DNA sequence: ATTTGACAGTTCTATTTTAGAACTATAGCC
DNA sequence: GGCTATAGTTCTAAAATAGAACTGTCAAAT
């Protein structure tokens, strides 16, 4: 497959996968949501090679998910901060965390607990229907072709 | 990094990424949710090489995300069906689809529309707090170390 | 009875990506 | 001048992926 054109496929999943669909990118985003911002900090917490980290950060900046912001003038140094587009990936990351909590746990219990500051409680993320508010399940959803596609895939 | 031990890291995101964190696996799962079940069907709709498709399907079966179910005795033929563990990946896929709809769209509009059979309406998936039901935003969440980890990462 | 086609893979080589380590560059501090 | 911190770049070796061809089973067509 031509990964360089994946982002133009008439499929929103493909387009998302084109941008964040690899191991390192997802792990880098985890660090971003844990407030990591600097090259050295990413590198040492992930043990990613400097070369790949550099590449992935450039790509995330290019797609508008991170902003490269100077924090020192001399020498010039930058940090990488989530844009709104990047912050909007939170449900993707949290959905993966929740699946891992549910299906990949061990006897030691959860690695992290999440507190919702708004209500003060420890929570799990739940995906609901924007219209009726009920939790979503794959079997209750029917897919239609939208305007961005000729015929439905299934 | 040692990808073979990623699934044992004390981090639910790492563990999830270890299983579904690559381009082909995510695309294969999309097809699964669109009711694709057979080797030839995956191969022709994704244009994935047969070798990689074979590998990825084996891996998904090994992790209990797909079940390999015979549908013909002679010749022996199998199809791949989502288990409950696999169906539980729906929020992950839908979160990615929704992000793509929101941030990677073009002038043609959405490729697919989703109808919630329960309420009959076209919807978007929304991630909410299990405790108070409010939509989740990264900045309203505070992370604590859980029992499965010694010290918090951030 | 032999050929053709469908299906579900496996095997092989060439190309691309990633890992791992070393190197570059700027500037502050001792 | 030498040491450290930070943010990269460059190089070679190893691993993963692409692309095409091949295998094996059986049914249906010739």
C-alpha cells in the first residue's frame, strides 16, 4: 500500500491512521497528555531513538497536532505542545487506555487511575451516542455511505 | 525498544498499542466492524500483502480479538469473527473515525454516516465520564498512580 | 478425466523502516 | 579551556514490509 496517500482515502479511519497509526506516535502522544514537552524528556522516558523521535515530532507538527514553541532564545530551544487538534485525540488515547485496563490487566491492578476534576471522582471513559446519550455498541450501529463516498463499504 | 515485551509494560496504553498499534491491524479491524470475515475479502478490500494479512490475523487470534471459525469442512475454510474482546475495541475505532471526520475531512463531506439503531438518529460518538456523564476533556483529568505502578509518570 | 477457478494460505527476494550508536552545534558554568 | 545540558543529525546493521510467485484442496465446467 501507498502510505503516503492514505491520508486522502475516503475513510476517516484511514486518514487518522495515516497520522497517528503507529506505535511510536501513539506512545509520544501518551507522553504529551502526561505533560511531557521536550525532546530529551520524550527520549529518555520512551527510550526511542533520537532519529525516530525527531521524525515523529516533525510529522506531528506538520499535521498540526503539536506546536513547536521556543522556550529559550540563546541557545534556541523548543518544546512541543498539543494544539486543539492534538487535544482532540484524547478520546482515542483514553479509549485505548480503557481497553488495556479492561483486557490486558494483570494481578497488580491498573497502572493509572483517572480523576475527573469536574466531579471529583475516579472514572472510566464511556463512549455514548451524541443524540440519545446511551452507551454505544458496535451491533447497534448501522453504517451509511456519506457524501464523501460513492457507495457504502458495508 | 523491545516490542515483544511492550504488552507487559505497566501502562495500559502500551499494552493496547502492543496489540493493535499498527496501521494494518487498525485497518483490518475497521473491516471486521464492517462485517468482513474472510481472508480473500480482507486482502482484496485492503490491498494488503497476503503474507502480512496472514501474520496479522494470527496475531489477532492469538490475543483473543478474533476467533477463527470453520465455515466449510471440505475444503477446510475459516473465517475470522470478532470476539467480545474484539467488539470492545469499537470505541477505539470510533474515536479515530470521529477525529478523522472532524480534522481530516475534505470538501466532499464525510465518507460514512453512523446511525444508532437504538434511537434511530445519525450520531457522533462522544466520550463521557462514567461517574457524572459529562463529556471528557484532557485538561479536566488528573492522573494518579494506580496499584499496578510504583510511581506516577505525570 | 482433465482443466479451470475459488479460497486460504506459504515462500521467496527487494525495498523500506527502525535500532543503536556516534557525532554536531550552541551556550552557560567552573 | 573543559564540562555539562539540550536538541538535534548522520551513519551502519537489523528487522519489517512490499510484491510477486508458488502450494494445496476441492467443486464445477469442459
